[in-house]
């Protein structure tokens, strides 16, 4: 609704928050399916567990990379006040 939050950084931060939430859920799942229960896991359950963890952690790291690239582009395209006209400043 608010146009100020339509900048790419806000989408990336929201996506990072969702990825971190997913990583937390995957980690909790891992906590309850490790140790002595690992030997009892079927092959399908083991692959689901590993896929959840790999996907969630990769999503979080890729979001951090996207935020870093976006911030880098923003800094590079920023104009200094000395290069702007007095009316623009």
C-alpha cells in the first residue's frame, strides 16, 4: 500500500526474513531427526531432511548475496552533491 516500501531492498529484506524463517523450521526438523533416530530414518525421509536444510540455507545465503549486490549498485549510482546543480540539491 505504501509506495515507499516498493524499492527492491524491501522486497529483498522480506525475502530474507522468509528464507531465515524457513531455515529455522528446517533446523528444528533436523534437531528432532538426528542422533539415534538417524539410523531409523528411511532413505526418503533422510533425503527430505537433507533437502530442507540445503534449500533453506542456500536461500538465506543467496538472499544475502542479492542484498549485497543491490546495496553495491545503489552506492555506485549515488550522485555526490558537488556534481548536482543548486536547484537539484
